[in-house]
C-alpha cells in the first residue's frame, strides 16, 4: 500500500537511521506512579537491543514468575535504547538482585508497590531522542518547514510497518483468520489478535491515505475524537466543530472495525465503505466476523500531536527529540522528514 506524505511538497533529507542502538532512544512516560501498597511491584527498566517480549521472558526466567504475572504498558523497539515501567506480581525488591545488569539490561529502579497490574496503554506516551546521520545539505532549511506543518496540522497517525511483519503481509493472514474458525482456534488468543489487528490497521492506513489532505478537517458524519480523553462523538455541524479541530482539541478518526465500533456517516462513511469494499467486505460482514472472534474494535485518530520538539544539526548529523501519545509511531515523523518508507 502506498502511504502518501503530508509534506510531499517538501524534499526529503534522507540519511541513515539506527547506525547505533543509541541513535534511537525511547523513554516511556508513566500515566501514574504506584500508590505504595499492593501485590504488584513497579520497576523502571532501561534496556538496549532487547525487545519488550524478550524482556518479559528474561524476567520470568530469572525471577521465577510466570509471564502472565508481568505487566507492561507498551511495546518498545528492540534496535534501540529504551526505558519502560514493568509490574511484577508477588516479587520482592530483594529478589530483583537476581537480575544482573549487562549490555542489554542497563538499569533497574524500584518505584514502589501498586494494587493493579500494569496494562497495555497505561502510559502517557513516549519521549524520543533520535539521531539521523548523513542528511542532505538542505536539511537546515527543510527540517523547520516540515516540522512546522507536523506541529500545526498533526502527524499522520499511520500504523508503522512493524505491524505487518517482515513480509508486509500480516493483514492477509488476518483476513483469512477472520473467516476460518478452525484455523483461528489453533492459535493462541494473542497470536490470533496480532494478525486480526494487522488487518484492522491495513484498512485504517488506506482510509487515512484517502483523507490525508484533510486530516485536520472535520466533516459531517465524522466520529471526532476529543484529544484530552479519547471520547468520540458524531459530527452533525462541521462548521461549528472546525475551530476545535484547529486548536487540536478534536480530530477526525478512522475505524478499527469490531463488534461495537461505530462506522462513520456522510462522506467519511463513504470512504470507509469504499476501502473495505475493495477487499470484498461490508460493514455488516466485518462486524459479524468480529463478534465471532470476540473483539470490539474502536476509532483511531487520523492525526497525532507532535510536542516537546527540539532539533539540532551538526554537520550532516541531525538530532531530533519529541514526544508522542500512546499508540503513535516515531517512524511517522521520520518518514515525513526523510521521505523514505
């Protein structure tokens, strides 16, 4: 699928990413801190070249707890230096001494106890510090032009390529599983949902691509999202609501289909139906299949705010730092700058 650039009129700065793991640093921002009591021990772990699933496996093995007793708020890149919070059920601070620091586990900080397990999405977003090497000579002029558009209009909230796997075809497996109960039942729920989510994101990216030139415009029939809390409402008066979108208080959304996700009306609804029709699907068929598979679906904002932006250029090396909310991909910022997929 071709995912157009919001800043297509500006040249890409090119460059090389992740020459070193330290070129891609991610710090997870907590949504809350532990209350001080409860069965779950919250710790902050710094790691290098270690994915979140591999971290969970390592903690399970070293600490002698089941993987299900370990909670995380988000998945972090393996080819990076990252920091994230982890909850551990029934683990004492003393037992953490078994976890030795090395080239992959860089730091372990005990934050305290809490009553609840850390769950996916329970974080306030991520702060990134990225290094792009060998950028084009025009970078000093181009970077502020691109980032100004992204700050003002928002970053296209495409799902990153990692959702589709190395082959880029995970969505096709998801489409097959959606109508094949026997095959679904042979997979674990987590594996099954991974492929079904890839199918959802494939449709969403196509819907966003078709709305890209208007990703900050509210249309009648849109389900608009309140950016402060994620709540959605059906737009009946687009002229009335547009000033709120201009202030980034609300944004148009696309559907991640499910048993309870609402489809848009008006022109936005026509776009959603046209996208799924190309795969031979209808809203009714996808809703019924999602009921059988047991997932509800949701609406996802077509854009995401870019905050805490800073950048510096030394020779041909660009250092860029910024914050994104949960679920947003740093690659969406990088592709607009570099003009590479």
